[in-house]
């Protein structure tokens, strides 16, 4: 029971790290803050699967891994629920969709690399008590895109994207993390037995020298990675649309709405487009360009009210639910907004017709 509780705490802290990482725009800062979660786990003695698996030395310890994984999942799930109930506005649908779109063998390779980073983080910190050995590997595996199984449990819990494929990918993720950590720790477990006649002083001297060499290599690697991130990832941060595959919908036409707006009670036609979302995802699209949607006279581009969904399609709540469902399925949404012209029923144009030169909106329009 103690192991399980410590595992829950560890999963919760990974969830905290994931939460703050997703909350900041600068991913370098986010990866740095994420390391607080792992540092807390190590200092407090919590049980994290990726921090324990590399140091398993017997069957009894190996048998505790499923308990630790279950506890880690419980902790990440609780943190995900706190994020939702707290209204933090964290969205992980696109991130999870991208992960599931990664080929399984590639996902496995990234998992192995993350396992290596986690083993180095824990092992080097145990030997030196230097926090840089926690911070550097965490930043490396996040900025490099390596796959951390417990962090992914948190991301998928927030997104609510649980299905057979998700479970398979996570099992491969857990396996890859374990292989990377345990195999890389092989020399640490058996290296001294193979070292021959080296004296104790020489082994201690070599160990200290090795620690500083690792520290130097990690520092150089981090510097290079951060420099690359500043110039490349900042450029890519707002350029998701460069690689997005868009699907376009003209809602007034697809829903069979009347050609002219009679401004009557809303007819909830937009809800009929919800089944299209899964179709959009299944054919390989991950973004939707939809519109016009605003209240208008006829075809949609002669806007009457920019703050309302066209009553022929429904009300604003329908639009909110539609976009939320798109995000839940990993589809980004761009609305077709036309702001450089309006319809004749727009309030400003009606005021000009009534008050002419005395209208405060007379400069809004030009011939």
C-alpha cells in the first residue's frame, strides 16, 4: 500500500509538471518548470515507474512495477480531473492526436531514448546530489520529443482519448521506457564486477571524473539544443497551420439552410454537422475551416451581427459545443470571418441610412 500511495504522489507531480508545461508558450521555460515535478519526486522519495525500472535488480522489485504504474496512472488521472474542474483551459487533443499519428516503431524508439534520459537523471543525481542532473535530462527529453509514458498518461487523461490504439501505444511507451532505462543501467549494475584489479581509489577517481564528463556533455548538448530551439521552435510555435490538413465546410449549404434569413427562432442545423467531425479525422485531416457562420441576410458574407451564430444554423451554444467536439477529436477550427464589409441590415449601416452625415459611423464605409 505504501508503494501504491507513493506512486500516486509521483503521478500527480508528473501531472503538475505537464500542466505547467502546457500552460506556457515558451517550451524551453515549460520544460525547465516540468523538471520541478521530477525533482520533487526524487527528493520526497516518491515512486515513479520511469525512475525505478532502471534500478530493478531482482524479480521481487520487478513485480512491484505494475503497482507503481497503476499508482502513477491514478495520480495523473487525478491531476487531469483537477485541471478540468479548475477550468485551467488546457487542451491536449492535438498533442495526443500527433502522438497517435506517430508510427509505432518510431514511438518505441523515442520511448527508449526517454528511458535512457530518465536513468541518467536519477543515477547521476543519486551519485552527485547535483540538481542539474535532474533538470538537464528532463529538458532534453521534452525538447527533443522523446516519449515519457507517465507524462503521456496525463496528456491522454486530459484529452479523454481512451481507445484500443491509445492503450497499445502506451504499452509500447512503457516497454520502451523500461528497456531504455534498464539496458543503459546494465553497466552500472555489473561494471564493477568486470573492472578487474582496479584499486578502490582509482575507481572512485574514475567515477568522479566520469560524472563531470557526463555533466560537460549534457551541458554542451543542452546549450546546442536550446540554441536550436530559440531559432527553430519559436518559428514553429505559431506555425501549426503550415503542416495542418484542412477540411472546408460551407455550413449554410451543407445543412440545407434557407437562402434568405427571416430572423426567426434559431433552427439547430449546426448540430447535424457533428457526425462529420469523425469523418474529417478518419480521412486524415486535422483542421477545419468553416464559415461563414455569423448572422447574415443571405449567403453569409453580408453580416448582420458578428456576435451571433446565424439563426438558420442555431445559437451560440451550438457553436460552442461544435468547436468543443472538434477539439475533443483533435481537430483545430478556424472560422471564416469577414470583417471588411457588412450587410445592409448591420446596425452601423442602418444608423447611417437614418442619420446620414450625423451618424457616428459615417466614416466606417467608403465607395
